[in-house]
């Protein structure tokens, strides 16, 4: 929620539609914020959170490029 709403500035929203770097930055923010929520379970949740972050980034790419 934080990475998708609070930390997603207008600059980042615009940048996501202009190039891959904005999407990559946003995906990285989702990844890091998700890791911060479960620090005691990183040994189990690291890979699922990585997959979730990649899927989230792809979903944002589709949303940006298809309207």
C-alpha cells in the first residue's frame, strides 16, 4: 500500500509511462517495502515477495500501455 500510493509521487507516475526505469524503480520500491513488513520471515518469504514484485511490475506495465 505504501509503495503504491504514499510513495508513488506524480514524477514516478509520469516516469512509469515514459520508460522502463520508472517501472523498475516502482517495482523495486514494492519489493523493498514488502521485505520491510516481514523481516523475521525473509528466509521463507524472500522468493515469493520477489515473484510478487515482478508480477506487480508487469501488471503496472500492462496498465500503463493498455490504458
